[in-house]
C-alpha cells in the first residue's frame, strides 16, 4: 500500500520531517493561517527578538501536531521569516494532515490588514 502524498511544504529528511514555514510575528492571535508559496503560514504573538518567535513557533506546531514540545525545532532561517522546522516522531503524510487540519478556513482572519 502506498503512502498518501504530503503537502508541498512538508518533506521527509534523514533525521525526520522538514516543514517549510512562513512566520508572521506580532499577531494578536497565534495559529496556522494557511499555505502560501510552498510554505505553511503561521502567526505568532511573540516579536522576532531574541528567539522568542522561534520558541513560540516550536510550541505552537508541537501542540498542533499533538507532540511533546521538544519534538520540533527550527533548523533553518532562525533570523528570517521563512524557516525550516524539523519534526520528530511522525511521518510526512501525518505531519501534513495534522497541520492542514489545524489551519483556519480560507477567508477567516483575526487581522484587519488586507494581507493579514
């Protein structure tokens, strides 16, 4: 039986699953807001200072994936909005399914800005 395909923002790596993430810091309400340009878009309330946004991103995705907080860590783009997160303990299809299930429906936004 073949494994179902995963989303384009998820790929299996030798150490675990790598997720491409576009982080939107300083949000009023954190959460996954969809997929854009080959990355999952995630809002975090923490500012991008001193690694605070990275730590919140790791906690938020671990909670969405129903994993312990240490099961996900930023491995690329630590000082950029575009990041790579390594996830341990799940296969690529399961990561993709859980992240998409945790995303808000299209058009639902808590941010009044047009690109929100």
